[in-house]
């Protein structure tokens, strides 16, 4: 049985790879722990976060989530504070640069992970989006903090409310990423960028990350996301949308 998250080293560059597109509790714990490991390892000077060729990450495993909802929204959405928020916090605050290697689908919490990194290398065919409102939720994984800073407040609102996906080309035009490469070149390019960063003045990089990050605002955003997500998770809209998704049906929303 394969591990949900792998951690590999190439000199001073650590590569963390998500084995599957959807995040189960096992994979969230493994990712959280892997990030803590590289953050605390002084011999790691740069990090690559990667997924598979067909998907960087599509967010929560909804089959697992549906089972968790049987215990109530509060229990099901404890994962936001226990897993998603700490993962994003680690990516954004670790004193070393993190490069996202984004291929395929990058939606929901996957988009949150990508935007929490310091640099993004996108595959030419990558598809990005928020996806949360499609299942009756608001966003988490730091997106209320990172998305408007990446694309602007107005566009962030459109992407969330309309659930519109966007392309790698859109991402570059909007300032989300600086480069697009072929799918089979994404990991190599991300590793190359990470290697360049690892050979640089990493103390200065760490101080620069800290100066660019509004820590109180991030803390407040993550706390607000957890509370809002629990409220949304208790709605009929969310329960019905999850069932519809698993049955491959179109959800209908009643606003409650």
C-alpha cells in the first residue's frame, strides 16, 4: 500500500508529493507532519510541493467527509482547525521558500495549498478553481486571505460566488503565477527553481517571507474560515450537495 504523502531529498531541496488527488484524514495528517519536518530541518533550504500528473490536489475526500457528517457538522469540520489551517500556516510561515508544482486539477483546498506557497510553476493544461460553493460551503485553507491578495478583491469574489474555474494562462495574466511549462516539465522546473533558491541567501529569504506576511490577518482569517465553514456545513444545502456529488447528480439549493 502506497503512502499518501512522500518526502524525498535532493541535497538541500525537499520534495513533498501528494500520492492522490483528494485529501483524506490520513493524507492531511501526513502532509501536516511532513511540512513540520522540513520546516524544522535546518539542512532543508527550499521545498517543492507536488501532486500527480492528473491533479495537484482537488481538496477534501468527499466520501470520507460524507461519513464524517453523520457525526454532525462540528465534528466533520474540526478538520479545518486540525489539518487545513495548520498546513497552510506551515507553508506560509516556514522560514524557507516553498515552490508548488501544479499539474492537472488544482481546486478547493488544492488551490489554497498552491496559493500558500511562495512560487508556483503551472502546467499548461492546469485547471484552477475554488469549487467550495458548488457543495454549499464557503472557502477555507487560507483562501479568504490568499485569493484576494493574488487576484484582487473583485475577481476573488467572482471566483468564489460563481465557482468559475480558470486556466494557467488566466493565472499568469492575473499574477497568480509567473510561468507555465509543459505538464511533463513541471516537476523538473519546480525543482530547478527550488535548487536556485536553496543556493541563495536563505536567511534573507526567510526574513522577506516574514515581512511580506501579515501574521495577525492570517490568524484571523483562518479562525474565521473555520467558524464559517462549520456554519455552512450544518446546512441542508451542504448535506444535499454532498449527496448529489457522490451520486453524480446536480445539486439543488434552498438557501438553508
